[in-house]
């Protein structure tokens, strides 16, 4: 505050108002000087959440790839002819597991996808939370998000207007000081108006700074709110998809790890798990006749009138994918030969081992 005498001899009292500086603000506050409260790291929290989901999906994908790929590498020799139900079940279970993995990855992608928020496109649930707790989210003079937005727009307009006013007052002061002998009263009046405009501008900018900080906090929190809400909403779906994927992978492995091995059918054409003595019966087809003539199997027949010989059955099921592997029993007239044969050419029968349970009759003494 200064006092001075103008050229007319009258005294003039002027006061210069200045915004509170950092030191004064620190002195007037309750905390230590220069210690600003740390803002919540919502961006870091959102990044951590997305990183957790990313690594979880990567682990599921690696385990799923290992489980489903292992079936193709370690599966025994299967054919659609002999193992139709087994391969069909494995296909269905494996497809269900793949669908489960796909749903899990889709849900995770929705969480990992970044979303850009502005005050005009905040989630409805987030806006409801803000309006329900305005003292936690908003400045003290804003009761709802709509009130906050209206005040923010007004402060932005006022900050622009007072910045222009300060520029005008600076030009007026420069014009008053331009003459060789400036008018002291005009210069003092211009300085006073400039000080008033500067105080107004600084006051509006400080208020705008508070509102801008709140805006950044709201947007940062929205960046965490969105994936967190989607995770809470889609958690059950992800859990169910994970269970389906795990069950599909395990079932797929079990179905392919245990081929359906049929035992013999008693009278015709059963597969043998170990070498055993069986009987090879020629079919009445050109292929059967060619087999008998080219290998000279007539010499191996016990009965020249019956086209059947004794053979050792090593393995096979009699199909094109898994033919029988048989060997003749060498004799004086039958030479040893090992060959493969299918049911269309000749039938192989392997006797089954049967267990007979009986109770011995009680001995009675004759009179």
C-alpha cells in the first residue's frame, strides 16, 4: 500500500493486491512447506491389472498349446474305420476345449484393450458413483458431475477473458508511460487497473488449476474403473471358460492316449494284442485266390478240400489302416512266410481264452 500526492495537491491512496506465493501458502497450510499430497497412481494400477491379465492369458495359451499339440505327437495309430467313436469323442472334447480357450482369450482382450475417456464419455456406472459421493470425487462447490462440468466451462471462459483483459491493461499502461513527461495520475490508474486484472486472472487460473487436477484424476480413475468393472463382470465367464478349456484338454489327452482295442469276436476276425496261434480262412474272392496261389498256401492246408491254414497272428485288426500280420507254420510241405492281410482277402480267427469254473462233485460211499 502506497500513498502519494498527485499534481493537483490531493493525496491518493493505492493498494496492490498480489496472489499468495508458495511460501505463504505453505505457511498457512497444515502440512510441511512444499509437501504436496501424492495423487493416486490410477494409471499404474490399470497397467498392473492389464499386465496380470496378460500373463494369465499367456500361461493359459502355453498350457493349452502343449496339451492339444501333445495329442498329435504322442497319439497311437488310430483310424476312422476302427476307432470312429474314440476319434469323434476326442474331436468334440478338443473342440470344446478350444472354444473355452477362445472365450477366455476374448474376455482377456476386452480387458487389455485400452479405452480413451473424456468427461463426456465416462461410463454410466462411474458417473453414478461420482454423483453418489461428490465430496470424494469433486470440489466442494460441485454437487454433481454436471455442476462440475458447468463450473469448469465457466472457469475456462473466465481465464481466457481475464488473460485478454490483462493484455489490454498492459497496453494501456504502456500507452500512459509513452509520453516524454507521462501523467503520473494516468500511470497510477493504469497500474491499478492492471493489478486488479492480474489478481482476477491469477485467481481464476488457480481455481481452474484445481478443477483441471480434478479432471485428470477423474479420467485416470476411469482408466482403472473400466477394466476393473469388466473383470468383475466377466470373472465368472472367464472362470467357466477356463474350466471348459482344462476339461477339454484333459479329455482330449485321455481319449487319444487309450485307443479302443477290440478283442476277438470268437469266430471271425479279432485283433490280437500278442502273438498267438490262429486260423487264416481264404475268402471266395479274386484277391483271396491270388493270395493263396502267389504264396503257395495250398501246401499249408491240413485238409486239401478246405481253404484254411494255421498261422501265427502277430498283430493287427484286419483293416486297411491296421492289417493283420501273420506267419505260416513251416512244415515239410509248407514254407515259412510272413505277410499282411485284410478281412476282404482272408479272415483271421484267434481262439479266445476261456476260464471254466466248476465245483467237483462230493464223493459218496456206495452201499
